[in-house]
């Protein structure tokens, strides 16, 4: 059979539908973690409660950074649309930096807790807290790796159709993580105070 | 360096050594055979790296058949133990080993036989039935298969190195927690189904998109064959329930690996949360398995009655109703665990409600046969066996839906008999019917009919002999998972009858293997020349047998339900090559295989706490994904010349 370069046009809507369904499944995964958190939130086993542990100002900064990164992803998409490789690349790099900062802040928060002697072994509440927030963090970490790959691919191949398809999917993924974070912010952190 | 792994991981008990030797012997035998026949290259190029959905389907079926034999072996050991279990002195198995065996039996039969056969049949047939050339994401399909294979490899590794879980197939904590199961058994259980489960999840996404996006021109959703509808329902269930399993297993694993307290009995842990979560996956899982079987029977009954399916629309509604309702019944698996009267009443009623759409289907099939010109071929034998056994199983199931009755029957052999009634009489018979029916489409010749009918009869008789005694024993008070009991209870006679039933089932499987072997040997007598050996109704019969790698040179145009039947009535000309347009097919890729091997290694590393191995495997998996993403030349163009030269041979 003869070889040919692939035209990807007809695959576009297939992959985005597939990716949407994947996001739904990820949503269900988070839903089970949220449900478990809801059941275990008061199971502190004599250990500290959320109200005693969380510093809302710190979390607010994390939240703003993540929201800002959602904005820069949007800008990167815009760069694609106007055909500017420079804008697309710089905005992607900025997104990666913001994502990295968010992760660093989160790791710092975790380390702080562990340092004070409050680990995931302390109580069921803290087990579910570390797991829920950590799973979101793991997703962010994977997203940052994906970003590094995307930036390199755009650097190499420019704004071609494959890269365009991928950056759209990435943006979906990133906004989705933003949404999950809003839930974490309101249920885990705000919910602990009220 | 090697974590928990040491020489003491190798088996020492004679029965366990026997199991280990049979696995190693089988593996060595296969390797020697392939080497002697010089088939490695062929195997790699034609099968292991293939992205053709039909070949992937065949590989699923082969794995499922091998695992069926393994699971049957476990079942025989359990039957033997319970026959002589009235006298503890002559027990074949230690209690610990017996527990591992019933856990492995359940895990293997559900995850690696039923799920494997289901994804196998869907792969073999669904794209052709939709008039498509492949699934939506062929590469992802190969990854799914190899993740499934990887999980299967881990389960069987536990026979040789270490042990398997002794907790029952749902591994309830706190028993499955670190405190009560410190060994590697539960970790083997977690990681084998975690890896296979992620494969299933990816398959689920793949088939949903295939159904929604790859249908032939003109095939609106309401012109889709019922099998495709049933797969759509099942795959929606996969997509929305398997993530719960993934999360639950991850949490159980975190309890075991990092000392967390999700499900422990101290520090605020809540074991009931696990039971709720796992059944929120587990109940939909039952329908994931049975819905495609319903779809298969719908196609078979219509074909062999020579009529269009009675009540197509009600069938669609019933499938979707089951899909939805199966999320609101999970609590019926633990009525006895203190949910309270109102909660139990709600879930009891919902469970009775879900029986209604299922009943609708049975009547639809019977009405399809009514006044039809029914041909009693071997697939129809499986159908008749199904109707009888499944209806009995359904009725004993509705009994369980009444919480007060369930308090009596919970954890008894009555329950065990009930779900085997559904899984064997419903799921397994359905898949056997489907495999017999579609065999010529895949291999180009039919299976021997006489042996097929004999196998169906033997299975039905074996099934009744093996499980009716369990219903009776359950009512007499025998609980499940007993490795011995007091002789004065008088149960032994019935256990002997059940054991005879198990032997008859083994004979039935033997007849099926003979059927396959004999049919291959004498295939010249049963060649399918025109691609339509049963006078079929749906599109898969409109292409040649065995179907070409691209299924259809020219995509069929669909104008009605039972599109091929409509064509055959002279309503439409068959597709001509004049309208041919070149198309793309995926090239082979070894990366799915590679990811599967790496996942097995990573799983093994986590089980034995060999962390450097896990890190290496994880890095290599990421590398494989990047490698695939960088490959911008993954398809090949098929032209008219290619097709004509392939047709000439
Ligand atoms: Cu159920």
C-alpha cells in the first residue's frame, strides 16, 4: 500500500468528543474523592480540623494564580487564531510558569503541614484532604509536562493543524482543572471555615 | 533493592506448586511451540502490533478462553473441597489457600473472562455492524487491550511469585487493609484490576465515540442495530462507573502503602464508605456485562426468526432505562449493613423497577419469534438456554430485592446460585451465542453445528446440576465461602450433586474446544462463500468473509433499520466500485504492547515495593507516549489499486 501524509481534518471532532468524554470520566473520579472527603471531613480522630489548619489568604493566592493561568491559555489560543507563533509560545510558557508556581505553593503548603506533624496518617480527614488536593495537583503536574511538550512541538513544527488540535484539547484540560479547583476551594477550604 | 521480594515468595505447598508449574509449563510450551514453528516475527507483525479491531478482538477472545479454563480449575477445586469438607482431616486445601482460590475465581471470571469476551465481541463486530472501517481511535484500542493483558499477567504471576488476595473478589476492608492482610495478595488484586480497569475505561470512551461518530452515511441513531444500542448503554456505564473503581482502588492502595485511614477501623476511617463506592461501580458492572449479551440475542433472534425485531423502540427505551437505573440500586448489595428502613425500601423498590425493562426485552424476543419462521441453529440453542435460566435467575434476583427476604438470604449459597444464574445463563450464554454467530465473519468458515448444539445442551444440564443444589443449600442455611462444615448438617449429598454439575460443565467446555478444533480441521466443508451464511440482516453480513482489513471498500449507504436486509429485498443496488474513494488505515504500532509490558513491570514493582523499578517503568511509559505523539505519519492511504490487488490474492 502506498504511503501518504495524513490529513487530520476529519479526526478533529472525533478527538474532541473523545476528550470531552474523558473529562467526564475524570469528573466522576473527582466526584468519588469529593464524596469520600464529605464523609470523612469530621473524622479528625482527635487531630486538628480544617478550620485550624487552613490559611485562607494563602489559598486565595493559589487560586488567583491558577485563574490567571487559565487566562493565559486563552491568550495562547488567541495567538494561534491570529497566526502568531510568538504570542502562542510566550503565552504557553507563561501558563507553564503559573502552573509551576501553583504547584510549588501547594507543595509548600503540604510540607508546612507535615512539618507541624499533621500528615495523611494523622486522621481520616487528613487522608482524604491530602488525596483530593494531591490528585488535583498531580493533574496540574501532568498538565505542566504536557505544556512543555506542546511548547517544544510548536517550536519545531510551528502552528500546524496537529498542534492546533492539541492546544485546543490542552486548553479544555486546563480549564477543567480550574473548575475542579474552584470546587476544592469552596468545599475543602471555605467549607472548613463556615 | 528488591523490596519485599525474596526466595520465600516461591510456593511451597504442593497444591500451590502444582498451580505454579501449570502456568510456567503452559508458558514455556507456548514459547517453544512458536520458536519451533518460527512464528515470532509473524506473531509480532500480524497480531501483537496490529491496530485492526478484528485482530484485537480475536486476541481478547483467546485470553478470555484461557482464563475461562483457569477460572474453571479454581471452581473445580472449590467443589472438591466442599464435597469432602465435612471432614476437616482430608481437606485438599488449607483455609488460606481456599480463600485465595475463591477470590481468584471471582476476580478472573469477571475481569478477565466476562470483560475480555465482551470487549472481544464488541471489537470483532461493532465497527462492521455500523458500516465503519475501524474504531474511532485504533491506537488507543491497542493500548486498552495490552492494559487488559497486563492485568491478566499480574493475576497469574501471583500463582508463581507470592500469593493472591484471600478477601473475596470485592476485597472489603478492614479485612483487605494492611492490618489484617499484610501480604502481597491484596496488592496483586488491586493492581491487576486497576491496570485492566484503566484499559476498560479507555475502551469505553473509544466505543462511545465510535458509535456516535463512525456510523455509515444514513445510519441515524434510530436506524442503528440494537446490538450497537446495547453497547452504547454498556459503554456509558463503563465511562461513568470505572472511574469510581479507579478512585476506590487508589484509596485502598494509599491505606496500604502510605498508612492512610480511608477505610481502616481506627483513626476515623470508614470501611462502609468503601463498600458504598465499590458497589456504585459493581452494580453498573453487572449491566455492563449483560447489556451486550441482550444486544447479541436481539440480533440473533431477529435473524433466525426471519423477521425484524419486535418493538425496536421499546428495546431502545429499555436499554437506556437500564443504563440509568443501574446507578440507583447499588445499596441492594448490603441491605443488612444498617442503612435503615427507608433507605432499604428505596433501593429495594428501585431494584424491582429495574426488572421491568429487563422483562420487556424477554417479551420482545419471544414476540419476535412468534409466527416467525424460526431456524433452530446452535446460536438459537444458546438463546433458548438463556431464556430459561435467565428468567429463573431474574426471579430469584427479585426475591433479593425485598430487604426482609435479603436478610435471610444474604451471604448464603442462594445468592451465589443467583448471580451465577445471571452471569452464566445470561452473560456467558449470550457471548457463546455471539461467537458462534459471528465466527464465519471473522474466520471465513462456520463452526460445526452439531457439536455446538451438543455443547449448549451439556452446558445447560451442567449448569442446572451445579447450581440448583446451591439454591437448596442456601435455603438450608449454608453460607458462601465455606471451606468445611459439620457432617451432621447433612449437606454433603447436595454438594456432591453440585460437584457432578461442575464436571459436566468441564465436559461442555471440552466439547466447545473440540468444536473449534474439529471445525478448523474440516473447515473446507463449511466455507462461507458469499459472506452471508445465516441470511443476516445487518451490515456486517454485506461484506466478504473473512472481512478485509478495511471492512468495506465503499462505505454502505443506509436507508432503513436492518440495512442489509433492506438491500437484499432489491430496494437498493449493492455498492459499486465506481464510487470508490481512497481512504486511510492506521499503520501497525508496537507501542501499545510496549506500554502493556511496562505497566506489568510497574504493577509488579508497586506490589513488591521495588520503587526504582516503578520509576523506570513510569518514565519509559511517558517516553512511549511522547514517541507516539511525535510520530506524525501513523496512517497509510489505501487506493483502488491496493484493493483490487488484494482481491486478486
Ligand atoms: Cu446489584
